[in-house]
């Protein structure tokens, strides 16, 4: 066995197994918090900024482990199962089947593991509350959406010439689907864990995790990422300052909300009671 194959297996296989363990341990976590949001604008800005950085961190880590290193291992596996006739041929990405180069591996891990997943993580943030609130359910749905959008346009496209080179075809399709689903469940599990740990009430947050989350803001140098992040922050503030803001009501109702002397009676006590006659 060639040394480069051994090195690739030593690096990629543990990464995939680690991603699977993250997904399994965090499968039952809620992806959104049930705590009532703070109504102040300053708190909303802080929370939305935390949401952006934690989601970017989860997307980057899950992307490198699954789409980056896991995808690279799948490429090497398919090259090995395709036989001698496929060795040396060019793929659609103009890579040589059977060759392992540092430049090719670094570019693949960078693009498939960092650039694309961070963009997807911000899109996820915009639609997160529309998904099931359990990490594994939301993750499977995210994986299916990734395969149904990016997947059918490149790796699973019927026009992909790599299917004429790599064999068996069923293994190629199954590997791509597995990587997409694993990314989805790993990403949502990590995002849910980071979200819970980043909240002000969370205990035991490690300094290293905070540094990692803050460092993930570097991905916002991408203009599209910056636009998506700004859209999320604006949407997060809309119920408080936008034209659709809820009217706080008259003075007696605001006093009841703030703990004044005129408190509202629970609805259960008012049922069956006659209205006062004027």
C-alpha cells in the first residue's frame, strides 16, 4: 500500500468517525432556545451576533470533518474501486484519478470544507425556526436540502462525466449521499451545542470555545456571507423596531407587564365572570 494512501486514511477516517460521534451525542439537542428573548435592542443585537458566530463555527467544523476530509476520503476510495482502467484519467474537475497531491487536497478541503459550508450555515440560520427543533431531524432535512440543491448540480448530476470513469456507480452515489447527510446532522448538533453554551445563562463555557466562535467571524469577509449575516440581524430586530412591531398596549397593560400595581388577572380566573355593567 502506498504511503500517501495510508496518510490519507489516518487523517480522514478518524475525522469522519469524530463527526459521527458529534452527531450521535448531540442528536437530541434543541436547535433553538426555549428561553424568552430579551426585548431590548442591545440584547437582540448581541444575541444575533452570537447566533451568527456560533453557526459559522459549527458550519466550518462540520464542513472540514465531513465534506472536506470525508469527501476527500470518498474520492480516494472510488479511485481505488474503479480499477486500472480509470487510473490516470481526468475528472470533470481536471484532477487525475489515482493521484494524491497536497495542492489538490488543500484546495478541496478549503472549498468543500470551509467556503461552501459557511455559506450554507448562514442560510440555515435564516430558516432555522422553520425546521424541526430536534438536531437529528433538522440535520437530516438540511442534508437532504444540500443534496437536492448543490448535490444535483454537481456530484449527483446526470451530466457528471465522473460516473463514466468511477465505479461502481452505486457506491459513488451512496458515498455522496452519506457525506451530505452526515454533514447535516453533524452541523445541526454542533450548532445546537454552541448555541446553548454561548447564551449568557450558560455555565462552564470554555475560553477556547469563545475564541473559536469569535474567530469564525473572519468568514464574513466574503460579501455574500456579510449580506446573509446582515439579513439575519435585521430580521432578528424587525419585531422590535420594524413596522410590524407589536403595540405594547395602554398604560395599565404596560404596568401589568412591568410588575406594577395593576396586574392582569389570569385568563382562567376571568372565565365565567360577567362583565361589569356600565
